[in-house]
C-alpha cells in the first residue's frame, strides 16, 4: 500500500492526536493533554498556510500514520526567514519505513517554495532514535540550548 504525503486538514486532527501522544511519551519536557494538543493543531491549521505547514502521511486503510509541522520565523543571524519544525512523528508500527524522511522532505519542499533556506528543530537529548534519524539526514548539532519562560 502506498503512502501519500499531503497537507493536513481539520478532519485529520483526531488521527494526529495519538501520534502526538506517542511523541510526547518520548520527550521529558511535555505531557500529553488531548484538549491542548487539539487546540494547537487547530491553530496550526488555521489560515492560509503561508507561515505554517502541517503535513501528514496517509496509508490507505490505516489513515494518518505520520505527521510533521513547521512554522516560520525571522532569523536576524541569517538575515532572512527560517522555519522551525515543531513536531515530527511516525506511528511506532511504521517507523523505519521511510515515512519520516518523506515528511521531512515535504517540509523542506514547502520551505524552498517560500525562499526559506534553513530549518531548525528542538529534540529531546535522550531521544537517541530521533537524534540518530536527524544525524543520518545531515542535520547538524549547534552549541545552542533551549530555555523557556512561561508568561
């Protein structure tokens, strides 16, 4: 059965939530909360898609088996627009089948179409599978760390 990568729609949210639950289970800083994650997905899907992208991988009868989101920001360091990948997750049953690479490639295409030349992401330092996935696809480590303050 072929996998199709396409733009997500609000109708996909109920299938995307279990994927986020799997992702958050591997990240120490986040706790899954279906109502909050649904709100976040609705915000990501709202609007024209110029500044945000939500891609899903669909496998015929299984429905959505993977997803990747990105959003733009202005990089003063680069003097141009960059994008941040927020969520990349493939259902555990389908990991290792190339779906994650296809989702990232779709986000890269979306970025190129908008003149975006750099993608960034945050990854849990203990997610060895995720880090190996990115390293195998030429993502580079930086000396930067992430800090957060809730206001």
